[in-house]
C-alpha cells in the first residue's frame, strides 16, 4: 500500500526524469525559443545579404569585364562607365551595410541556443557565433573600402572631373593609365564580393539549421 501511494503521489511518474517540469532538460526546452522579432531580423538579413552578394558579384564577374569586351570603347568611356557603376553601388551599400550589420548583430545577441532535444549540428549549436561572424564579414566592407579602395576611387574621380572640364573648355588633358587603376579597383572589389557571399552563405545556413 505504501509503495502504491508513493507511486501515485510522485510527479508524473510515467515520464522520464529528463522530461519532468523541474528537470534541466525541461527548462532548456521551454527557454530555447527565440523572441519573435529575431526570426524577422534573421530572415531580412539573409534576403538583404543575398541581394548584396548578388549585386557585388555581378560587378566582379560581369560589369567590369564587359567594358573591356567592347572594342569601340575608349579609356575615357570605360572610366565613365566605371564611375557610374561605382556611384550606383555606393548609393546602395552606404545604407544597406549598416542596416544588415545591425540586423545580424541583433540576431546574434538575442538568439538562443537550441533545445537539447533538437538534433545537433555545428551550425545550430554555434548559431550565435555564426551570426556574429556574418555580421563581421558584412561590416568588413567599410574598413576595406576606406583603407584600400577609396584612394583609387579618389584618383579616378579627379581624372574624370578633369575630362568633364576639358569637354567644356576644349583643353587637352591626358587621362593617364586609367585602365590600370580600374583593374586594380576591380581586384580589390573581388574581396568585397567574397566577404558578402560568405556572410550570405553563413546567414542562410544558420537560418535553415535553427
């Protein structure tokens, strides 16, 4: 009789100890859920990074190569086309990079570790670190641009301004070897394309694994 009473009074005796309400596993399971806004920040960041990676990669593998495939384009023409490409990219990246970095950093800060019952894989178990690395790769575009790319941009922009002035005043101004500088810019831009692609890949892997 005493054994029967103890059995009846014990909390949920038919459940394993790990699933009792006060067990560590139960507490982890109940708490291992992101806040609702984290799902949105992760998803928006992944979509934004996809657009960013696609845009920067298209410049690397298409836009800058195509301006050298048209034999009728002069160095001045190529300089103007490069300038338009740079201006459109800069207008897009200036607001987008800080926004995506903020979304990824916020997701990394508020993301929770998966519940113990979820099948483990490296991405899921390290999702906060993965999101943080993705944020760092995204933000990397700014210092890389300012330290390595901006000096070339300033040089080419000065030459372009002189060409525009020449067309108005009728002066003959040498453009120098602008093709060399454009190609140097393109090589440095490849690094930005790679960083954005890696950030996008990590964000997608984290999104589908959690």
